[in-house]
C-alpha cells in the first residue's frame, strides 16, 4: 500500500488566491497602461487644437502686417516686418517666440527660442511642415516648442517658432491619472478581499474532506477504520455543488466501509478455498500414491518369488493391471479438466485473410502512435483451426507490437509456407528482448516493461493465452530478438493442402495428414521442445519469407 507523503506544500486556497492576485496585477498593469495612454492622447489632442488656432491667427496677422507696410509677399518682405511681427504676436499670445527665415536663421525675437535644440520641430518647419516638441525641464513643468512655416500664395517666406508653457494642462492630467489609479486600486483590493472570503468559505468542506482522507489513510495503516463516523463528518450540509460533493463522498465512505466488510469476508472465504485447494492436492496425491504403492508392493513380491507361486504371479499381475488402469483413468480425467481444447471443432481457415482483417481492425490504434501496419502475404495460407481463437492470437501479437514498438515505425505482419507448415510473423521495431526475457515472455503475468504495460492496461496474460491457444491447435509460438531494435513473434501451424474453390482439397495422403489428431501433433511438438531445452540451445530461427508484395492496410 502506498502511503501519503504528508500535507501538500501549497493548498488550493493559496493557489487560487495567488492566481487571482497575479490576474489582478496583470489586469492592473494593462489597465494603467491604457489609462495613461488615453490621458496623454487627450492632452496631446488639446495641445494640437490650441496650436492649430495659434497657427491660423499667426498667418492672419502676418498677412495684415504685409499689407499695412506695403511689403511684398516674399522672403524680403517678411524680413522687413520681422520686428513688427514679434511686437504684434507677443502682445497677442504672450508666448516667447522667434522669427526665422526659410533656412532657420534668426531674424527677430528671442534668440533662446531659436537656439534651443529641444526637438526636431524646427527641422520639420524648414521642410515645410508645422511640428511641435514636448519637453520637461523638471517634474512639474512641460514646455511645448512649436515651429510653423509662413506660407502665403503657396510660397514659404519664413518660419515662426513659439515656446509655450503647458504645465497647467500637464499637472491636471497627472492629477487625473493618479486619481484613477487610486480608485482602481481600491476597487481591486475590495474585489480581492471579497473573492478571498468566498473562496475560503467555499473550500472549507474541501479542507474537511482532505483531513478525513488523511484520517482514513492513517486508519487503514492500522486496519482500524470507522467509516460510519467518517461518513457523518463528511456531510457539510450545504446545498450547492460542494455540498453535493460532500454528500457523495459520504456515500462513498459508507460504500467503502461495506466493501471492506465484504473483503474481510472474502478473505476468510479465500483462506477456506486455499485450504480446500490444498486438500484437493492432498487427496490427489493420496489417490495417485495408493495405486503406485500397490503396484510397487506386488512387483517386489513377484521379483522375490521369481515365479515359484503361480497364484501369486497371477494375482500380482491382476492387481498391477487394475491399479494401472485406475491410475490411467485418473490421469485422463485430470487432463480433460485442464485441457478444454480437445473439444474444439477444427475447420480449414485461411490465415492470410484473418491477418489482413486484424491489421485493418488495429490500424486506427497504430495510427494514434504514429505507426502503420504493413502486410506481406504473397499467397493464401490454409490450416486447420478455430478462426476466432487464431484471430485472438494475432490480435494479441499485433496489439503488443503497437504497445511496445517505437513511434513512427512500421509493424510488419507477414506469412509464408515452408516444409508442410504455414508461418505467421509479427515484427516491430523497439527496444528488443534479452535472452532471459525471451525465455520468460510467455509466462503468466510476466511483463518486460512493467510500467508501460500497466499504463496501457496489460495484465501480462496475453502471450500465455496465445501459447495455450497454439497448444490447443497443435501449433507453435515463439519469439526471436537479438537485443537489437527488432523483435519478431512467429506462429507455426500444420499446413493443409488446398485447390481452387476447395480449401480442404488435395490427394488422400495430404488429407490424411491434415486430419491427424491435433493432440498427436501437440505431443510431437512438446517432445521436440523438451529435447531442445535439454540441450540448452536457443530456439531455432524461423524462416523469414521473401517479400514479393507489401501494402499498407487501411481500415
């Protein structure tokens, strides 16, 4: 039993509050950036409106001054009225200004305004465009430098550059921005506190359920669990989803309690069954030992008598035959109980067709892992067997090839005829099997990659079932892998002759071979396997067919 490693480091409540706080901070940052951009856009738009009015008034006054002084609408005329422009416009606007020629050279007004390199507005005006630049000499001051070309009758005759103090608008925008920030922070704080309160109230039953589960774990380690008491504690009395969760958890605890009681009863029953099984084996060994003892006793008497007493010899032979017959019947009955394959009806089956069907059925599952199933059956393969049982073997082998093969690699399902047998091969590309793994791969519950097999629902019985089915059919199943990236499972069955339209056709000798008792063939294979294991040799490599065609099977 795996045990809890202690309380979690960061509870759900803290996680949720941290997430909400992070969202609030991110939202606040985005909101503050939007507010700041909007307020400064508004400030800039107001400055543009004022500068546009200033530009229009300036052009009107310059035209009037040119007319009053009788000057031409050219650069020379603009030079003549430069001082008058400064006097008139300074009185009108109350702003520091300088009058410049078309190249930006000083003509009149404030030299400081002309020489101040605060921005690129003057360069823009020289090119014929009105522009302004914002500067911040200190934290509470904002100055705007505005340069405008003087254009009359589509000719630029000079440049006017203003320096305007917009600190009042600047401070007003900053105050509004701070006020919005304060209100937003207060609203966010209030929302956060309310969410923290409701989250805490919502998660109280969850914390209660967590503590109950810890108590269950501690009680289970001591095998003392009061499920009814814990079930009563689990019910929070709420009528929402969390309350439903609590009630369901309470019902679950009650169910677990009843199941634990059933498990305890089952445990006692299993102990009884194990005792019955042991008793069965004891009775079986006793029943087998009794005739053996009788046979051995009469054999020793007959050996000691050396045929001197004909009655003893006759009686001894009679007892030996009777006990041998009884033991033989007993063994047959045990074999019949353990081997149900002898009652199966064998019919001619075409293995290439079954393999193609299995490949098509499992192609979708292989595609989920980026794999494809290829088939290579140059000719039909006929054998005696039960179609569903043989299909089960192929499904298990191909399914294992999908589970344990590398992604984006092919699985080859092929077959051939050789020396009176039909062979089926399932090959995949993966880690490969060591010699020890190849020896144990067909044992019940044995898994090469236990973690991976458990994740995919494998119980380790598939290959042992395949071996049992092949034993029922008098066939052979094996695996070969040199520890490289390829593993091949092979299946061998006795071939039956076939002709067009008659899978069981052929001469009498072939039919008699096909109709041989599967139990006789199984006994021959079993003897061959025992002889091979006695010599401690590796399984003989199965002949691989030459590939004449290969096609990808689609479902």
